[in-house]
């Protein structure tokens, strides 16, 4: 029997069992809706997230960001667990060194309200990057990040350059007496940190501000040594040559790291990939001068969660510049990953609920097909008498179940899109920020929150699963129908 | 006699016949004779309308037996049945219920396996066919006509006619040509897009007959084809079968309880207790 003829005969079964067919189709539809809805919205979330991230990059880093770059955000899972190695305290409230403060303008004992933009302004006022190599701040980096990303004063504060932000925790392990960091006075803390930095790094400490001349084919290592940064300002002749500042910006949201172990003690500066993406010129420079960088500097971009840092640093083989993407970045828990994890958990919950509903639906389909087979006994007998083979009879009921399953899928897709669009229009923004942790660190969104995606592949997989379940549900009834005793079937009243 | 009927007749005689009882009875007699004449005419099916059987044997059954075991009890549905049917012959099988005629028909169609004996139908050793082979055999060699028509209620008339061709993988275009011709032959081409519920019993049986014919079978097995029809429609159906027999030379085996129907066949085979008692 040709497929089309089989389908035609199967449609008569739908007519014969309108109620049961509709019920089965609708319940399958409802079972699938939860799954499809989560996929559609999940896809929409991901797209919106990317779009926001991209927007953020464009706005704040003055550079073109290619799709290839953006792909990196979700490309590597191998650093997924790294974040945990740094402990929870790094999450939001770690004290960071943003640079030496100018004591004349910064009151270390003042209790600044760090959540106020005006306070940020006050905190950062006077700490021009031209005036200090490293800023030390006690500002929660999340808020600082917010400030840096969003404020229109960005250019003024940092003279168009990007500040270094060094985690205290990353270096205090090398301090003589880390207990002193528990001092109640911010000023005392600061003085102690400064003294430790001076002691360990000495003149090398100046290297924390990396300066490159793009025109130089070789990184002028001795350039650092000979220059007294304390006199550096933007009018300085050398300062004018500064093309780039490598930045570190540490927060729970950052995505990369930079090690410099030029001195005795490594300096960890956490570099959000976004900064480096923004600094395309820098990237290009690094790529061009790869050999020089490797031989003449100790600038290494690496992150290996499997080793502790000291071991990693001593093992030079671990320090290599990745060429994979033409830059020197390694993934850590990016906002996108964190968001994806949240989304995955939600989707797993939905998967379980949808799976249960789908199972119930398939049981109902099984019952419907069984009833249909029973009610079609005479017809099966007639078909067999006029030449239908067992497979023909089986196919009629298989097709029936498949059509019901696919009808359920169509219902589910249509309704899921309608629901997704409604949710997106009414509650898109709130929902996004409640699920996409960290999403609010991005610049204000200029796009509507259209949380509707087109997960074509996933829908195809669901269609196959739905079809398969339909076949499974109809397998035994269809088999029973095909094996039916024709004589008894013809005698059936 | 029913007193109210007597009153009614009296009233009729008084009002319409003005008390002329003789005239009244004459008219009644005339009416009765006319009806009888029509009934007789409708019941008459000339044997000359059948085709002439050929010498070639198309069905040959030898020592056919069929036993059913229900628990320890054995029932002999057929016992050493021997029968030959010629090509182009119309055979009526009669017998009381449980005499084995339906079992015989089922074995001929490959729907049941005999306990012993051989069954050769159109060159096929039916008893030895596998399930799929038996299906194909029924599809290509046989045509089935049932007492209750068994048209598919949700398929249109033309599709109902084409059902055997569905299972023979015949393309739609060819099916259409065949079904249209047959529908035209039985005068139901205008109904091709209707559903069976819109047809009368006679029309439904005609559709069932052309459904049995659509694959151009060598043999038609008709199980009580007129059992669900009134006399007049039954005769029409029998005429149609006779036409088929005569024009296409198709062998027709009819199972029936109706002697008048059976008398229209070339031969009547009487079953009793699983045996053939009259050929």
C-alpha cells in the first residue's frame, strides 16, 4: 500500500474516533507546549542576552566586535568550574586594588555610599590613570563595573584608557602578614598593601601599567625600567606614545585573566574578555609581536583551574598564547555561561514536567488506538479479506497515531509561539532580568525584549520524539490489529 | 379475523361500492393477481442470462477436512469434501447454519487452513500460502461480496470501490479510470463523491459488487449477497452477478439460504454436517 493511501485510510480512523483523536492530540499538544515554550523562550533569552552583550561591547569599548569574537563567549566549557576555585568571597564584595589613591583627594576613612553614582564619581575623582599606575579601591567591583560601563564620564575619568583593577585576594597570599588586612582602618589597609607591593615588586611594580608603542616591533622591556611613572601624566612625551593599556577588571562576571610574573611575584590581573575585544588594536599588536612577547616579556594569558597558580607559573609549558582565535583570551564563567546554567536548570525542570505530561498523553493515545482497533475489527477483517497484508493494517494504525502526534506538535508549536509572544510583550524585560543573572550589568537595552527564538533543530528533535512516542504508543494495538484472526473479525458484530 | 378490519371492510363496501360486494371482491382479486404477477416477474431470473462454463477447472478440492478443537471436544466442520468448479461457473452453496459452507468459503479464500486435504484455486495451493501470499492471492484472484456490504463510512463511494487497489499499489490515475468505468456500469457514477450513508441498500450492494470486481478477479465469493436486501433489490443484484458471469466469464460462488437465489446458479451444492450431500 502506498503511503498516501495508508494516510487516507488513517484519516478515516480520525473521523471514526473524533473525540478520542481530538483528546489525544490536545493532550499531546499540551505536553509538548511546555517543552517547546521553554525552548522558544530559552532561545529568545539567549539571543537577547547576546544582543545585550554585544550592545554593551559596542557602546563601552569603542571597537568593532565581530561575531567570531562573540562566539567565544559561549565556546569553551573547560574553564567552567574555575570560578569556584576562587571562593565565594570573590563574588561580589572583594576589596580590589584599583590603584594608589591620591591621599590628598581621597578620604580612606570616609564611609562612601558605593551604590550611588555620585559616590563613584567622588571615589574616582582625582585618580586619573595618568596619575597613578594602579588604583586601589574598596569599591565593590560589581558596582564599579556598573559605573564604568554606564557612566558618560568614562572618558574623563580615565582619559579614554581602561583602568587596571587588581584583586587583593590574588596577591595577599604573598604578603608578610595578611592579618593586617583585617585592620579596621581603610587607610591602614591601603598603606600595608602599598608597602607590600613596594617590597615585593620594587621597581618591577611599575610594570603593572603596561605600555606599548604600536610602532615598535619589539616590546621595549627596558622602557619600563627606565621610566619613572610617578611623573607620568598625559602631557608627558612618553605618555603620548601610549597606545594601549592592558586592563584587568575583576569581578564575578569577568571572563579571562592575565598573568604577569615578570617579577618575583606574579601579578594577577583579571581581564574581562570584553575589554580585550574592545582593544582590537592591542590584540592585533600582540598577535603581530607574538614571538617578542614570548621571549622578551612574561606576559601570558592563561587560566588553568587544574593547577594552583604557583605551580602553573613555574610550569612554563602551561603558559602559552592561544592562537585559536587570534587573541589571547580564555573563558571563565562568563555572564552568558552563568545565564545559560540558570536557563539549563529551568529547562530541565520544564523537561521533566513536559515529559510527564507527554507520557500521560501517550498513554491516552495508547488507549485511544486500542479502542480504535477494537472498534475497527470488522473493517480490519474486510480489509484483510480484500487483500490487505499485515503491514498494511499495522500502518493504518501507526499512521493514525503519528498523525495525532504530529497534530499535537502543530498545536503545541502554534500555541507555544502565541504564549511566548504574549509573555515577551507583557513581561519580557522583568522575566529576562530575573533569570539572566548579571544581565543588568549590561548597558541599558535599546532593543525590545523579544524573548522568542526559533529553535529549529530542537523542534525537529521534538517532532521525531513525538512521532516515535506515537509509534510506540500504537505499536501493540497496531500489532494486535495486524495479527487479528480474519474469520473472527468478519464474524464480529 | 380482526373485528376492526371487518368493520373497515364493511365501511369501504358501503361507501365506495354502494353495497356491491361482488364488485368489491372482484377488484380485490384483480389487485391480488396483479401483485402476484409482479412478484413472480421480479423473482424470475432466466438461467440463459448466465455464461457458459468452460471445461477448465478453477477450483478443485480433494478430501478437504477441517476440525475445530474447543478444549477436548473436536468438531468436524468439514469432512472429506471433494468438489470441482469450472471456470465461468456460477455455483450456489446452500445448507443450514453450521453445515460447513462458510468454513468451506473461508478455506477457499485462504482465510482458514484446512486440517487435511488439498485446495487448489486458480492454480494456487491455497493451504500452503503464507499469510502475505494469501493476502496477495485474495487481492489478485478473488473478489469478496458480503451480506452487510461493509463499505467504509468515511470513505467516498469511489474510494470504497478502489479499496482492493489500495492494497495492490495501483496508482491513483489507474484506479480512477477503473472505478469510474465500473461506477458507470452500475449507474452510480453520479454518486462517486458521496458517502455510503447517502445510498440505498441496493446501491450499497452494487458498490460492494464493483469493489469485488475492480481487481478483475477470476472468482467472486459472495456470502449471502442478497441476505440484507428485499426481494426486488436482491433480484437486481443477482441479475448484476449474472451479467458479470456472462460477460466476463468470472466464476461466482454464492453462499445463500435462499432457494430462489440458489436456483439461478448453474449448480447448487448442498452442505450438511460438513459434507456435501447434493451436487
